[in-house]
C-alpha cells in the first residue's frame, strides 16, 4: 500500500474557540483526516508567548483535547498530542533559530500586532513564535498544513527555512504546502461585521463560542447587526448580511448563491433565526460530546500519551537526521 502523505496542524489551547475557528479549522481537519496521515497538535508552548494563568492553561488544554475529539478527530487514525509532550519540537526550533534572521521575525504581521496588544510583555518567545511553528511542521516531513489565512506568513517562513536548511546541509526537509479552507475561512463579528470574529472581543454578542448553548446562540444571532435595506444578498456594502450568509452556507455546506436563493424575499428576522438554528445544530452536539469526554480525564490523558508516543517516533527521526547533518556528534548510547 502506498504510504499516505503527512498532514500537520495545531491549535493553541488559549481559551474557548469560536464558530469561526470551527468552520475555518476543526471542520476541515475532520474532512481531511483520512486522506492523509494526520497529525494534530495542541500548541501549548506557543500559548506561553502571552501571559497565561497556569491553572487556566491546564484546563484549556484538556478542553481543547476534548473538543478535537468531539469534532470527530479519531485518536487512533490520526495522531493527537500536546506539543510540550514531545521535546523534539523545541530541539528543532533551536537548530532552525540558527538559520533564521531577526529581521524575518520582527517584520511578521502577527508579531507586530501582538506587540501592540501586549506592550508590557514583548518577550523573545513572541518573536520566535514562527520558528517554533516551523519546527512543528518540518519535524514530521509534512506535506499539507491546514491553516487560517492569518497564518500564511508563518507558513511561508517554514517553507523558507526548509529550503534554506536543505540548501546549506543537503536534502533534509519536505517543503510543506498550506491549505486554507475556502468555506467559512473568514467569519466576522456579529456586532461589528467589519472585524474578524474573535473570542477576545469584549462584547460577548460579537462571537459564538463552541461552549454556547442553543438559546444563547439564537439570542446572539437575533441581535446580529444587519442594515436597513431588506435584501438578503452578499454584497460588500452589506457586511452584516454577507457575514450571516457566509456562516449559513458554511454550516449547511452550500454555496452563497444557494443560500441567497433560499432566503429570497424573506425578512431579516426569519433569516437570522434560521442562521442561528443552523449554527446551533452544529455546536450543540459537539458541546455535549465535549462535556461527556471531559468528565473522564483519564481517558483524555491516555489519548495524549498515546499521541505523544506516536508523534515522538516520527519526530526523533527528523531530529537525529538534522543533528547529524549540522555536525553534532551522535549519541553512542541510549
Ligand atoms: N500558530 C497557529 C495558530 O495560532 C497554531 C500553530 C502552531 C500551528 N503550530 C502550528 C498551525 C503548526 C499549523 C501548523 O493558528
């Protein structure tokens, strides 16, 4: 049998995820998982680049593991693990640091944005974030990396570092391709539809969290910002309605045009209710399954252990190869 290509992606356990994260990431992971040897990680070390309450980080890590599982990631078919459990990630990041230049990192859009947002904590990890991410990807000889549009620049760096290393030391890394899901890749705020939907939005009505129950979801959609004309069409001048159409068509797996057709001549009130129901139909079963899984921490620990052991076997092949290529004396003992 031909070996499957490797797919790698990761999410930070930095708090609740929104329906935007689900439609843009988790749902694609599930769709892609069996076409590839899929490896999904919890980027817990990345999370430390902004201040975390230790107890929250731990809780969020369990939550996100349960969410991955509830969204249909199969821990036997795919490899699901926490980044900090496989030390090869930080080891490769160190080597990649030696071929990466500060200018490449200081001009990253996300570094600049986060530096503004966390002015009191512009740490080296925040700047080095993309190098650790490159290590995550390159360790597994990954071919496909599903990412949000905001991670494109980071993926580009991973590709550059792979090519640079290969040129300097000989063929070592596969050069990965990014995959940006077309549907639902950009879900906007419900209250300010010009802005991306974000869980850190001070106004809770702006986002739908994967923890919201059905009533909350319906209520938030009822309050969603629209406009004063009464046409349900996708148009730049109608960011609110366009966003609702995007969300609806993503949830129902139909095109925007099909969604427009379905709501032709309908009132905004009815439309918003239908969008809310479509979202709740997806979120509610996932939330309940996640709660069920979280009640059994031992099971989650077992999944993470099993995932880390499998990830480690692949990752250390790459680290050993890299250490040898750069001239480090190999360990002659175990
Ligand atoms: N930086 C990514 C994000 O916040 C998460 C991430 C970490 C990642 N390592 C990765 C994504 C490797 C893809 C591949 O979305």
